[in-house]
C-alpha cells in the first residue's frame, strides 16, 4: 500500500508542477501537503548546479536586486540554478524554493506570472537580474508570500548578431543544450533562445507502516526501485519596435513542452492477524504537457522622470496524464486532462519627483478558465469506471498605490492594494455549482533607517490573502491507486495573513553581514488533511485550519580573503506552528522546525581559472506527524576560460554523500515510515561558446 501511496503522489506532484500557477498558501500548507508518504514522493535528484560566485547585490527599500550578469558564464544552466546561488534562497527537492520563515516563493518573469516549470527552465544566460522580495510590496498579487522576479535581458539595438551555444552531460544520464541569440535591426531588435534538457534518474525506496484498527489492523512493509525520466523543451522569441526616444512596442511568445515518465517495481508484504501476504507491485505513468505564452506590451519611459507600461498576456496550459498500477490481482488505471487558459491585462505608472520621492500606481485584471476531466478504473471496484468533469473560472481585479520618500535618515514606502475576486465552478452535467467572491483592502509599509557606521535597518509589514487553487475546489474524488485518493473542497475559504520582517545590513572592510527576523500570522490556513476511509484507503482532503504562525531568523555572511578567495555563508531557522492537519479542529497544534544552510568558497588563482567549493544542508522536523531527516549535498566546480570565447566547466557533486530522505507520518488509524534514495554522485562536463 505504501509503495502505491508513493507512486500515486509522485504523479500528482509532477503533474501539478507543470500545470498550476498558484502556490500553496503557506509554509504549513506547503510542507503538510508533502510531509508524509501519503503526500510526498521520493526525492528527485536536483539538476547538478553549475555554481559561480554570488552576484552583485543592491539593497532597495522593498527588495534586493542581484545583477547576475556579473557572474562567470554558467554553460547550459537554467534559471533555477541561478536562483540557487542567491544568498538566503534555498532550492530543495522538486525545485521547491523557500526563504527565511519558510515562505513559499512565487516565481515571476518580467513581473508576469508564468507556469513554474517553464519559468525555472529559462536559460541563465538570458537573465539580466533577479529581484528577491521576502515580503512583497503592494504592486504584486497578495497571494504571493514571497516573490522572485526574473528580469530577462533586453535585445540589443546595434545592427549585429550575437549569442551563445552551450551544452552539458553528466554520468547519471542528464543532458542539456541551449542556444540563444540577439539581433539588432533598427528600429527593431530581436532576442530568443532554445533550451532542451533531459533527466533520467533512478531511485529506491523502503517503507514500513500500520493501518486499520481492531481486526482490520495490518502491518505493511515494502521495498522498490524506480526510474524517473523528464524531457523539457523551452523556446522563446521577443521583438521590440522602437517608436520614439521614449516609446516602444514589444511582442513576445514562448512555448514549453515537457514529458514526464515514471516506472516503479516493488514488493509489498502485509500481515493481518496470523496471515501473511506478499504482493508484487508495479506502477507506470506518462504525463506530457504543453504551454503557449504570448504577450504584447507598450512602454513609455523617460529616465529619472516617469515610466508607463501596458501589458496584455495570454497563456494556454494543457496537460494530459495516464497512470497504471497493479498490486497482486488488483488493477487500477487513471487518465486526466487539465487545461488552463489565462488572459491578463496590467497597467503601471511610476513618477519620480525630486529628493528621491517615487509614486507608483497600477491596475490589473485577470481571467482564468480551468477545465479538469478525469476517469479511473478499479478504484470504486474491479472494472468499474468513474469519470467526472470540473470547470471553474476565476476573475481577479486589483489596483495598488505606493509612495516612497525620505525624512532625514529614514526612508518610507507606504502602500495600499485593493483586490476583488470571484470564482464560479460547475460540474460537467450542471448538477453541482457554486460561487465564491471576496474583497480585500491590504495595506503595507516599508521603513529603512541609516545607522551610519553600523549599517542599515529595514522593517516591513504587509497583509495578503491566498485562495485555494481552482483544482483544490473540485468536489470530486480522484484516485491515484487502489489505496490512495484526493478530494477537493468547494467550501475552502481564502487564507488571510499578516507579515512582519526586520533586517539589519552592515558592511565593513569588505565583509557584509545581513540578518533577517520574520513573523507571519495566517488565518484559515490551507492544507491537506489525511484520513483512513473504507478498504484502508488513505484520503487527502483540502481543508482550512484555524491558524498558523511562522517565525524565523536567517543570516548571510560574505567577504574576501586576499584578492583571490571569496566566501559566502547563508543559514536560516524557522518554527512553524499550525493546527493538526489530520484533526483540522484547531484543538491540536503541530510544531515544525525547519533549518537550511549553504556555504561556498570561490578561489580564482588566475584570470582564466576558477574553483568553487559549495555545500548545502536542509532539515525539517515535526513534533507531531512526521520527521524528515537532514539532507546534505556538496559540489566542487572548476571553470577554465579557453581561447575564442569558449568556457569549460567540470563539476563533481555529492562526494561522500547520497541524497537520502527518511519520513515518518501519523494520522487517524494509520502510521508509516519510509526512506528513499537517489544515486546523485556525478561528474558533469559543460562547454559554452559565445559569439
């Protein structure tokens, strides 16, 4: 049973990563949904990161900006690899990104939403800078706990052709190739890229558990091996037409396709009373996805005076998946089809006055149509087919205003965001339907204080609200095997939160230290609650919790030893307290301790040679429900600049360690413990040519 839990949830998570643009409402929600064998797959090996020295940092009142163009070339790497280099930002299994306080991060591209899988696969050499906001200002949708905004490079205006070609391969059968170009043809300019990546990863798992009560109480154990294969293709083209010295028109299109395949073979042993049964188990899945993303924009800008933008974007995200599993004589098959069509219109205006005063105004309208069809055979009973169709539409309207100014050594940025949301849903037959609407007025305030020789102090406060994703509102039960199912909840209420953050920054003698403290209070927390239903099936249901609280502290230290060696250390520890997701009554509390750390040492003996030594650590521990033990990773990278604008990068990963995860989980009438591991020691070679 446990092996099927792992198989089913792996398909659910891999599929949702491609198809959904909304993220879990909170760290409690994000972790709870993936904190036990019922809801968390074996850890995938992350793409081997081609590391480099941390990029240049610029601290603003409401964000930190990193100019990644200052980094050495990183051949064949993607946006997720560049994000992993940022101090205080941690990339975990399945490319889950967190910051101090356990905040779940929303990733934007040029300020616009894009499906996460596509955004993270943008080539790193197409990025100009990355904006990091652990407490986002009023201009961003309040559903985001934290924001990483990827700003891509502008096309060159000179009448010439430029670009790069890069490729990489490693010893665990992962490959990637990237081609990018830019071309100026006044008054037009063009740039684009093509990236193809393939991952082929093996894993093994071992699990033990108990389910049921009384005469139905069973002891279970299982051991299995599996293979994960993913192929992604990302293509993008942008054209900019210069209309005048201040005005321009931009057109862009992006296409993303991904195919995810999974296979698992295992043996499960079940003991009921004095009987012992052994079942061979297999699971197979296949999930192709496609995305189209188109944008038209108008920009009018006069440096140090004003900036006005109008953007219209359209996206069509289609995902199909199929899954089959068999345990002994029991057989199960599932097919799903998800489609999201989004139309978004945004305007923004920024006016700069004297003495550093800045007024920002903006409006947005977003319409999202969601359709979800699925059928399964074998869950309700042998050869019985269950099929359903769910349709939903969400309309969001918002307006914001903020004003930045200075008073002596203090800087202020008060902001206000007003949001109106309406959600309609129905089943395919029109027998079930519902409407939810709510309005929010959300203030924010950012303050800085220059402390002179002892640095700068930054404080911020904001309010936000996050609805459940449209998929979570579906009232239908979806099965991912004969022993595991999920069920949405059309009665979900939006989660409302308040966030406080305090940061101290100081730099002396070439050494910088940044320390951040964080507190977040969330009402109507969104998460999954798991329980055992008939036939020993574990059912995960979307629920609202009464409240969650998150507190955290983190720090980043960066400096130099001589002219050739640079070091960078980051760590964070957070405590998250929330209602027991299995009881969902508000009477029981779960305490989670989350800790992350990473360190890198950059040694450059000559202008053409560079060594980078890096290591990361992640640990999550729950006082009730589950424990995830710590995971270590490390790498050594050597970069050599060759003649004719060619770079060679050789990386060795996870020397002396393996990517290993152990999880214990408990719920009403069931408990389990699982362990999974991936072969992750590898040698990677990458080459790039710039022209």
